[in-house]
C-alpha cells in the first residue's frame, strides 16, 4: 500500500509539472502574439507618415495608450483595449483566471517606445500566480 501511495504521489506531481510547463509555453505564445501585434500597428514619433493625432492612422490608438504607465492589451484585431478580451487568453484555462497586460514603460521624443508584456495565471499547484514577461522596444 505504501508503494502504491508513493507511486501515485510521484505520478500526480509529474502530471502537475507537465501541465505547468504546457501553460507556461502557451503564455509565452500569448505574450509573443501581443509583441507581434504591437509591431504590426506601431510606428515611431519621428516617422513623418505617422501622425499620432490622426484617428484615421492605424497607430492612433497605440499613441493614445503609449504614455508611460498606461496598461492595456491587444484584442484579436490588434486594437488596444483597457478591458475586454485580450488576444489568446482563451488558450489558457478560464479557471486559472488568466490576464494580459501591456505597460508602456517609456515614451519620449529622443527614445523609442518601450513596452512590458505580462501574462499571468493561477499556478496549477495552487501556489500563487505564474507569470511570463517580455519586453519590447518599438524600433525607430
């Protein structure tokens, strides 16, 4: 009986570790898709074809959210949103309460935009939250 108990505990821990690794991989993919979305809609302040005050400009919303400290995410259409469905979150279990946040860390005329993308979800082992963080610098 003791051997069966040890075998069960070992197998259960192995399954939890595998699930945690899978969720980490999915979260990394979600963060990467957010980076790709920023890259797709982004332009820099010194780009003459990019007027940050023009709502018809595809990057207008990025400029609206591109002030230091602003938190948002990108939806499936690569539109910045402060609440609602962030692209890719449905790939993590809803029970893990996943979230995506993009924070603009730096924006000024002499420097490129710097964003931090963070995906968080409840740890499968019930030990707090797991986090994947990626930084992205919008090139000039």
